[in-house]
């Protein structure tokens, strides 16, 4: 496993742990905070789970699909961050670091997906050219 893959596994795990700590700090008696917090908790912890599952994928396409799932979960997590802040359940400055990390993870995963798709497209083009030449 490459160092960058290991770093991303660690980074997505740390992101999930920070969200878990945030959820634990939400007021237990605030129904809105608890409902929004549980949604945030589910989506944020799915990011790393999907990434790790993708790393064990049987194909490049499966890897890209799982990263796509991670990206969807990151987008959803950012939505819950916005609602928690907008509903005054969490102070905006407290959410800034987590929102920034979600944005960085989104950028990283997006670049990996784009690179894999480009590589796959180039490989398909080479195969098509070789097939056309031999036919």
C-alpha cells in the first residue's frame, strides 16, 4: 500500500473521530441538535469506510465507484455542518476546522477519481487504436 493511501486512510479516520467528538459534545436535551448530529455522524463516518472498501476493490472501476460514494458522503456531511451551524447548535468557529477538512478531503478524492478516469480512458483509447490497426 502506498504512503499516500495510508495517509488518506489515517486522515479519513481522524476526520471521523473529530466528528464523533463533536457529536458527543452536542446538547443531549436538544432534539434538533441530536437529529442533525446523528445524520452528520452517519455520513462523516461513511467517508473513510467507503474509501477503505474502495482500496480493497476488485477493479479500478470499483475503486472509483467507492470514492464516488465517499464524495457523496462528504457533500452530505457538509450539508449537516451547515444546518448545525445555521440552527445555532454549533458555533461557526467550532465548525470551521471540520468544514475545511471536509473540503480538503473532497478536493483530494476528486483529483484521485479524475486521474483514474483519465488513465482508464487513455487505456481504452490505446486498446481501441490497437484493435483498429490489427483489423
